[in-house]
């Protein structure tokens, strides 16, 4: 049985100079892992269903429903989608829109999502003065106005921070203290504290909480239960996990995803 092909094999976004092109992908048809790659066009990744985590610009990004991650052209990036993920890719020609020159997460309105979905019906070489071109221009203008979301985790290229990040991403239930992690990476506790703040801008505790939040969003969007996610992240109780989630995002997991489903509808 042949392994599924990576999503980047589906098409080449740089083969056209149109201001924006869009594609919908169902990851039942593609490998969950999208290897590191780069292209001239900027890319907006939207989750229609499920979720995807992206690594770009020394950051780990989560794309829950009704959000998108913007990756400027020329930025190497990779991704991993949940098994139930259905994604929209919007590719944007450099210089045609007032979009940020750095990676960021953006809230996506129902109107923008509808326009992207409409643009997926067009080919990659639609007439430059036709309806699709006008739609693309309005879409890009609207996209530039969208508010930013904080669904990212600074990772850093520092080998000691990277070691901790890789270990906790693989085993997020590890509840070792900062002092214990300092011993594991052969640093003093104060040295690790200073290094973490210098490299990520966050204390160790805040950084690990943000990692847990990103993993929780990915797993919950992928269909996992709140109880299962709380256990996988090493929380002593479901209530403790819900409290963390609510403090970070302003609502419980159930209300957070119900609100996004309602917006999508």
C-alpha cells in the first residue's frame, strides 16, 4: 500500500503570478506531516475542520477553527495536521497586500472564509481583469484588517531551549520543575530562568502553560475529549485544566469551540 503523498506535492503555488489563489485540502487524502519547505508566495493556512500545528520563524503555531496562520513568502515552514483536518490554503503574491512581514495568527471572519472558498473554484490562471481578480483584491484588503490572535509558542534555536521544547512536545505530561529541567540540560536554575526569558520572552511556567494551551487546542479540535486532554497534559483534575484554559482564552473549552462552530455556521 502506497503512503499518502505530502500536501506540498498537490500543486505549485509559485507557478502563477496571480495576486491570490486558494485550495481546499482534506488530510484524509494526504500525509499528516508536511515537511519543511519554502515558496515565493506568502501563505495563509485556515482550518475548516480539525486543526494543524505549524513550525515557522522559530515559533510553533496552532490553527484552530476560524483562525489562520499567516506565513510571509520566503519563510521556511513545516506543519502537522490532525487526522480529521480539512484546510484552506490561500497563497498571496508578494507585495500585493498590506499583510505583515512576519508570521502571525489572524482571526478569520465568515465573510473572508466565504471569499476564500469561492476563490478555490477558480483556476490558478484566472483573467487578471475578471471577477476572480476583483474578488482576490477585496479578499486581501479584508484580510489585512483582521485582528491578531495569540496561538503561538516561541521556541528559539538555542539548543537547550530546543531540547526542552522537543521533550515536552513529545511528553507534555512531564511535570518536572524548572530546577529539574535545569539539571537535565546542565544549567543552574537561575541560568535557565534567564535563558528562557531572553530567548522566548516568557518565564518557564508561562512558556509551558502556553505549550499546553497549543497542544490542547490541537487535540480538542481533532476530536479528543476534555478529560483525555487533561490527562495527557498531566493535570491532576479536569477542573484544573479547564481553569487554565479559561484564564488563557476567556472561556471553557466547550464554550470556546461552540462559539467557533456558531461563527462558522
